[in-house]
C-alpha cells in the first residue's frame, strides 16, 4: 500500500497521470491522402470530434485530380474518419473510415509517425491502408 501511495505522489509531482482521458490532439491538422490510380487525392482535416472531443474525426476539406484542384468534388465536407480513440496521441483505434471510392465504411486504426499518418481500414482480419502526409 505504501508503494502505491508513493507512486501516486511521484506521478502527481511529475505531471504524469496513472489514468486519464484519451488524447485526441496528436493527429490534428490537414493530411494529404495517397493518390488514386487516376492521380487524384484528398485533403482531410483531422480534429477532435464535435460530439466527443476526446475522440478524433476527419472531414474531406479539399480534393485534387491529376490536373489540379477539384472544387466541385461531390464529397467535400463529408466525414471520412469518425470516433477514433487514443490513449497516447499516436495510436488510434475503435473508429471507422469511409472510402469515398467504394462508398463503404470500415473499422479503422491509425498510427502517427511524425508527419505521416498510417491509416488502415479493415474488414475482419483483412486490412488495407495508406500513408497520409501532413500538409499543415
């Protein structure tokens, strides 16, 4: 018991918590998806979810075709990442990702690696992923 109290006191003094809310902010920003077969890509703005700020969501905020920006892209403003939870700000899971190319939603996980966000969508044990690059 004495060790537990000592560990809690040290954690309190050092600013470390033994348990706490999820950290959503690690992946906040604008991310560029990998280009599709036609050379088009999306920009996704990632931020805390409006319904639950402890979780991370993402919205399609820009699109480009192989020839340049596509302001008429039909899915601008639509959610693409929803309800991702993180305990450390670098690994995210428990949410979903929507694939605008096939219109399906998949279980998802993400790993933040500096200015790269490794995003995967899964159906059962089969996952497909992309590395997104930070724009801002």
